[in-house]
C-alpha cells in the first residue's frame, strides 16, 4: 500500500475534526485512548490528568501542554521523513508522542496506526484507525487502513463495513492508488470465511 503518501497527508492539507464530544469517542474506547495518552505523557513528565482537564476546560492543545505552537508541525514532518526512509520505529515514536500531544488530530492517529500495523500490533492499530475515523468520519484514508487490519484479524464483517464506508467517503480527490488498493483488498475479503474467528 502507498503508506508514505497517506502518512504525509497533513503536510498538504489542514486538519479537520469531527463534531461531538471530547475525543469524539465514548465508553471503553475513550477510556483506552485517554489511558494510553496519559501513560505516554507521563514518560515526558506531563501530568496526563491535568492535561485532559485543561482540554475539557477549553484550552487548546499547545496551551495545555505549554509547548511552542510550531513544535507539533516539526514533529509531524520529521515522523513522515523517518517513515519515508524506512525507519518505521523512529516514525512510530514521533507519531505516538503526537497522539499524546493532540489526541483529537486524525492525521496523527493514522500515522501511528500505520506504524503499529507494520509491526503487527493489530489490536492497537485498529484502535488508532477507529480514533481517526471518530474525528474525521468522512475521511476515506483511515477506513482503507481499517479494512486491511480487519482482514488480518480475520474480521470479514468489519472489513466489509470499512470497505463500504471507504467507497462512501471516496471522491474525485481520492488517489487512484487507494482505489487500486481497495480492489486488491476486495480479493482478499472474498477468500475469507464468514465463520473465521476474529483475533483479539
């Protein structure tokens, strides 16, 4: 799959957040994301509880973290660069930090999810793509990546659902290589058994 172009999408287009409540998630998945981000922030000396409290109070991400406004843009460009030269491990570290710094940015979650998928962590890759979808539900890219993760987990119904949503979201600006990738994944889906146990 042409992951490099996808990871770099924010370099060419602005972010877009889904309307709704904090993080755009609910229930257990919201708690998982907050716990993950809090743990990541803790390793950097940031109190995750206070950080999320400031976000809920209406502060922007950089104010909540006390960071210069340009730092996340630099980190994103650097993560994309590491990924493009094959250093997925380095890219993952930066995308992980970016997700902790701004858990509402779908681009960061897609980059993080791609890195997780490449090293075989399908459970958290699925969560990363679902989080991206929650923030930008009309963006086709995370649905396509979610199709591949669902196939690798043996979740045929999940793969079919994301494939349908990708088609709904795709438009004239969707790169042809993404459409070609979906066609390849369609073949893989057609070979799956409906009673295959889903990997957890």
